[in-house]
C-alpha cells in the first residue's frame, strides 16, 4: 500500500503500540528491548509514571498561551537548569536543531553587539551533526545531507576531527565561535578527550571566541553527569540541549551566560510553541527524576557494567566488534561488518540499536535501564555477533 507520508525515512517494518521502561511492545505483541530510546530521547524510558502524571495533569489545565505572556513553569524550569549548570539564562524551543540555531545566532549577535558584526564565522568539525535546518546542515558539513538543497549557507569553517593545527589555522578576524559536540553521535560515537575540551576553552579565551557546546544528544544525564562537558572541568559560553530534556516530549533549550547573551534583546529571536505550559510541565518532571539523589550514580554504575560486558563481547568476537567507544550510556560498537546489517540482525533478536557514521552502531538505552536489562541486551548482542562470526568463518573456509 502506498503511504501518504513523504518517503524521507527508510523505516523498519515494525510498529510499536506501547512501552514500559526499557521495553517496547509491537502490534503483534512481540517485546523489544529498546537500546535506542528514540535516538537518546526517551531518557526515562517509556510511560514513566511521573512524566505521565505531569503531562496529563497539565493537559487538563492549559496547553499553550504563547510567549506574549508569562509562563510560571517556564520560569521555574529555566531557573532549575541555570542553578544546575554554568548558565545564567535559558531560551526554550522545540528541538535540537532550533536550539543550535539559537546558539549560532547568539554567538554572532554577541560580536555584533560588541561592535564587530564582521565576526560571524563559526568553526565546526568533520563528522559533526547539528540538525537539519539549512544553517545547521552547513554547520555539520556532511555533504550527503547538504546535496541538492542549493548553495550551502555561508559562515561555517570545518576542520578535521582532532586536528589541532587545522583548528588554529581556521581562526581568523571573522571568526565568532567554535561549535563542538563533546561526543559525536551521528559521527560514530567519537568522544572529545577532556584535555582537548580544556584546550579548546583556552583557545576560545585567547581569541575572544564563544565556545558553543552541542549537548543535544550527550546532555541530561546521558554520560553520568547532567551535561557531558562537566567531565572536563570547563564550561561553554553557550550550550544547546534537547532530546532527553523532554523525555519524549518535543523540547529544546539554548543555555548561555549573561555575557554571551548580551545581544539577545527583546525581538531579536522568538518561537511560537517553545516553552509552552505543556512542555514546561514535562520538562520540570524530567528534572525531578534526573536531579534526584542517586539517579546519576545509577547511570554511572549501570554504564560501568555495560562497558565491561561489551569489552568482553569484543574480546570474544574481535572480527565483528572491533572497538568500544563513548562514555556513560552513550556507547558505540565499531564493527567489522556493515552496521545496518548488524542493526537489522539485532532487531531480529528483539534488540533495538541505532546505526551511526564510521560503521558504528549506537547503544543509547533509557537512563532508567537496569543491570538485568543490560545483561539481557548483551546476550542478544552476543547472539547477533555470533551469527556474523560464524558466517565470516564459514566464508573463509
């Protein structure tokens, strides 16, 4: 049957009708262990009771009023994020791409407000993914996403990942900021070492640049800290977050210092839906859970168990799983077999994983995942890897 939907997704032939915790149930009743979490979105799993209660309670009172009026829960949510982070101010929107658009505009406006409108260029890194708008596509720089959409938006200078000399060479009198993911997700779960983030902070300070952290995928507890850059001991000037911040509800935020946001005055930026009462109720509920005593300790403990078990899996099947990447509950398996085929085979074992660049599959389980869930997931990965290993050995004989 022909679909009425635009065919921009290569969808797997499964439809889910309900979920609970780290598990999804398909229409036919089959249960799948979800180690994709909607691409790091369902941070608290499926149908988390606290989120369900917050959403349904608010839905019976007020959904949307627009930002022409005060939104008390938005004030509260913003203050909680500020209190828990480096930031002084928050701007709420609906997605990671919108949060990154706000970050890009803010960095440029910072310099314009300081009398240097010529400083508008932003240095980014090969393998990055910052969104699907025209500007964030240009920031990411991946040709497969840019092709066919007309001239690339100007103002972005890409350098190879990890090339410090190229980074320094890219900085000029028109440079406004450096934009980076602490761990590249789409780019193959490639972490930036803490010492490199510290060096990047020093470089930005040396040249008067804004440091923008894209924590759309790494934020809200994914690595065992509220935000991944915290492991390095430095802070950005501007940061985007989304995905997990709404626990499944569409939401994004751009956080910044007062200084970085000096040019963002009334009328300089806006959004119709961002920060509405329904979204803010859910966002506050997510923080209730993530900031509760012991929650991030749980993430770190389960992550240690998962990392250890994956290391043993790699040791048993080194031709299939060639390396383990990432941090916390954002991990990647670098493969010796095609990642899309591996993800399909894992799905046949009723385990959901997410393909990424550099022939990697991502493991992004809900942060509420248990050690028992981890044991079950690795057993299903073992069955998947064993099948590929057997096929490879058979072909070699």
